[in-house]
């Protein structure tokens, strides 16, 4: 808060305003800027690489890489905004992340929405980061592969507390579901990333044929 002091030479003279010292950047601030700059640089490098490629499959892979970088940057920004607290409301965090993912991957005007049904569950920031990466990967894949081009359809994210502690996360679409003879869900690069994050959380996860669509469920016990 600014402080005012009378002029020493003339008490009836102008009043000098003494401003508080600027806050020194914390280690968290410095780390945030380093990470943000690294993600920006990585995104720029992928964009430059894409300019010289004509193969559609390679371009699609680079586009998905670009979206993954954007999703991770979004996760980082949202968690940085709450870095002064030791816990994060995972439900509120998923609502914000869902809005970002809808803007990046979906198209509400064309009938493709990301719907979030959250419950208030407090977790550590590191746990929220892992959940954010899992959800970003699943929503991106559902928006890209679950529905035929131009077909409307939503992606639903739900978070529920479990009776004896912990929580269940669900990500579900109502699209084509499992393809007969095709690769099983979760077997690509994104699936390996989800596997790593689930292992970090000490949780159990699996995919179900929702008939129609695909449902992913993650169970994380009491920490």
C-alpha cells in the first residue's frame, strides 16, 4: 500500500508518496518463465518443421504434436495461477481446462462440445498436472477420431469422489467406438503418455466400448 510523508522542509508543502518496493521474482516465477519460453520455442520449431513437409500423414502427426504442446502449456498456465496454494480444486481446474480444450479441438457452433461434470476434489498441483495431461490427450483424440468429419458429437469429462476416498475420472464420447480389426485404444504415443501419468498417480485405468462411443475411466485411491 503506498505511504505518504510530509515535506521535511515545509510541512504545508506538497506531500511525497513513497511506493512499496517491487516484489522480487520468486523461484516459482523464474521456473514458470523458463518453462513457458521452452514450450514457445518447441512450438515454433514444430511449426518451422511443418512448413517443409508435404506428406499428409507426417503433417497430421506434427499437428497432433503441436496440439499436445499447446495442451501442456495450458495445463502449466492454469496451475501457475494457483501456485501460491498447496492444493488445487481439481473440479474447477477441469472446468477451465475443458473450456480451453473446446476452443482448441472442438467446435461448439457445429455441435462439438466439451462438457465437464465436476466435483470439488482437492489435490496437489503435481497430481492436477498429471490429470490435465491425461484429459488433454483423451479429448484431443476423441475430437479428432471419434466422429466422422462434420458429424456433431460431444466429449464428456466427469469427476466423481469414491465412497472410501479417492476419485474416478471419466472421459467419454458417443462416436464410432472400437473399430473391428483396428488398433486398441491407448496403444499409440498418446496411450503411452496416459499410461505414464496414470502410473505416476498410482491409479488403475481402462477403456470400455460405450456402445456407441468409447469410455475411459481412471480410478485414483486415497492419497
